[in-house]
C-alpha cells in the first residue's frame, strides 16, 4: 500500500516546451552578459521565493547527482476544488531556472489542475 501512495506521477500527454532567446542564455560567457534583458528583469524582481506557509505539495528536479542546478516547487493546494492557492520555489545554480520558477509560480496561483496542465 505504501508504494501506491507515493506513485503520484502523472504523464502529460501533450507537452509544450518553450525555447526562446528570452529564456535561455544565448551566449556562453561568464557573468550575466549572455542572458536576455527580459530574463534578467524577471530574476531581479522575482516573486514567490521560498516555501509558502502551510504548503501541502512539493516537487524537485535537478541536473546532476551533485546538484549544481536544482529546483524545488512548493504549493498550497485546495483538494476540494483541485486548485493551486499559493506556489513558491527554491532554486540554485542558474539564473534561467530562477526566472522560470518565478513565472511558473505566478501562473499557477488560482489555476485548477486542468488549467495548469493546459
């Protein structure tokens, strides 16, 4: 029974991936000179940092076993309405991950699960 409770992964049938110069570093350089102004603006003014009080859902992804790049998303979910009430994040290792996490958290708040997956 314990394994059944932890198996909550849901495969999304239709995945949409955005890869634009606004999100990804367009040049390989030290510092921030290779990042777009749009991304740097989002990172400079990011919102939803940290775990929201009372979070009842979380996920984590990372690039390597050492954890040079990692992202944890947290959410307060209303189970009755299947809605994201609040969302937050913690990141390390990459400006683009911080920018994306901030935007994703802002987009999730107030959405139902179906709206978020769409």
